[in-house]
C-alpha cells in the first residue's frame, strides 16, 4: 500500500474515481462508501489534509469534493499492490 494511502481510505477514493461527475457531495460519497455523511466528512477532511482530495464550498454548508491527481495515482497504485 502506498505510504499515504490507508486501507480505510480506499472506499472513499473509489467513490470519487467511479463517479461519472467530476465532483461529489459528502452525502453522495457517504452513500457510495456505505457510511454516514458525518463519517464521510471527517474522512474527506483527512484526505484533503493529505493532498488526496480537494473541495470547494458551493453554498451554505455544502462542499463539492474531487480527487486530486495524487489521490488518483495513489488509489490505483494501492490496487496494483499484491494482497
């Protein structure tokens, strides 16, 4: 596993990789990762701190999230590693 990607990160990164839209809400990511929106927000903030995702406020309390180039590369690198 790449140094900056943990097993627990993969379902969140996967949700962003497979989404046909370029950005997603925390609720959409939570649904795809089968977690609560609160858990998704917490993990996404952590991933953002590590440079794997980015976000932008798009109204009231809403944020749009997207995977960064580094996040996409780390995700696919993690998948290529032997189990």
